[in-house]
C-alpha cells in the first residue's frame, strides 16, 4: 500500500496533528512548519539550510496544508496533487505556478460567515451608537448625553452575496434593515433570501447610492482590484458608513482618505487594508469616523480546529476518490 506524504506548513498543536494522522494509516504526515515562516509577507531572505531540508520533503510531497506556501512550490514538489489552505481568500496562495498547474487548490470557505458577520455589525453598531464618543468621554470622566442612530429602516448594501454576505444579510434583516446586494452571476435585478434587491455587478452604483451602510465582501481578483475608487465613493451618501472585510486590494485607499477628508463619507470600518500591517504614517489611523481592526474578522479561538476539520474531511474524500469540498476556481480566483 503506497503511503501518501502530507506536509503541514503551519504550526499545529499535537491534538490537531493526531486528528490528521488518524484519518488513515496511508498518510505520512510530516510537520514542515519549522522550515518556513507561516505568515506572509515573506520578507526575509531564505535560509539555505532550511530550504535544502524543505526541498527534500517537497520532492515526495503529494498534499500540502498551511497558510503560506514555499516559493516555486510546483517545480519543487513534482508529486504535488493538492494544496489545502487554511484561509478563505486565495490571493496569496494562487501564485502563477499554482494557477498554471494541474494542482488542486482548496480553501476553507464557509467557516468565516458567523465570526465575520458579527464583526461587521460590531463595526456598524460602534458607528451608529457612537461608542468611540463614549470611550473618549469615559477616559475624560465626562458625562454628556448625545443622540445615536438606529439601524431599523436603514439600507444595508452588501457587495458580494456569498456565504459571508448571506449571513450579513440575515443579521441585517434581524435589525429591521432593508437589504440590497450584488452577486456576480445575477442577470438582472432580483431577490434572494433576506435580500430585497439583488443587483448584477454592473449595477453596483445603484446599491452604493441607496445604502446607508455598505459592506465590501469581495475577494481580490483582477476584476475587483480597486473596484471601490473615487467614482464609486462619490456615488455614496455623505452619511454612509463603509465596511471592508473583503480584501484591501479591492479599495483605492488614497481615494478613501480623500473622501473622508472632504466629508463625502461619514466613516469606515476597515478590517482589511492594501498593506498589512497598516503603516504607522497612514492618515487612516487618526481619521475621525474610522475604526481599524487588524484583519481579525475571521479569527476565532477555535479557528485551526475548524480548518483542520475541513482538511480531514477532504482527506477522507481524497482517499476515496471523491470530489473535494471548496475547490477554488483558479480562473475566477475564489
């Protein structure tokens, strides 16, 4: 019985490694995480000794599991058949060599809907209830009442009606909001569960113009690069609040900063940015109405357990010759 070499490229607790190994005695699971950084960007020069050790393991690897992957992985791993990333977005993983290869790429799409949607509404409620004002007054031991706004009756616009977008729509409806959204494959204006109007991408400006809260859930692809730019920001209400939990590259940050400076936008909740960490000199840090979170919308205390569970289920399917869950369309980029 031929054994299948599986390399884990991200540090995992012993309990999770044990679960992966327990899937089948056919699996030879090897922890290769000490041989490479586990979180991008990979700025430091490669360590020749570690690279040589990694090459030895990659030469016989059939399956890779991790967050970031070795440079030139397809050429270095001639037996590679499948890459499972622990993220939903694949803009970092879908390198030109993987995109052009026959290697199957899978992600963990679906496990982020609950935590990300909750953070979206934390940001929205933070803005609506002026929690920043409350924090500043508390620090100053100041008691001064102020008015807040409610979500009921407001319009929630969602760019990208995938797993996360649908969950956000569901919560929006629970708050009594009107919900509108864009969906890539919509052929005209329609409806969906918890969504009053679904627009095709080319009618995005209609959504931007009517929304009080706009949530960008779009992945980063060639089609979505800086899709929210100066023209799109000018379509938004000056009272609108923009949330980005998609990818930083989908927004033109310079245009966003300018819109905020000119008060053409009431504020923004930003969990993803063009450059992460956000540079200390970025004006976004101190702009009124801006809330920044360090790309933690999907992070939970049991994240790796859930990602590993998806991987283990896919391992069972792989060994059984069945189609894997969450196969990424390399042409679409998600």
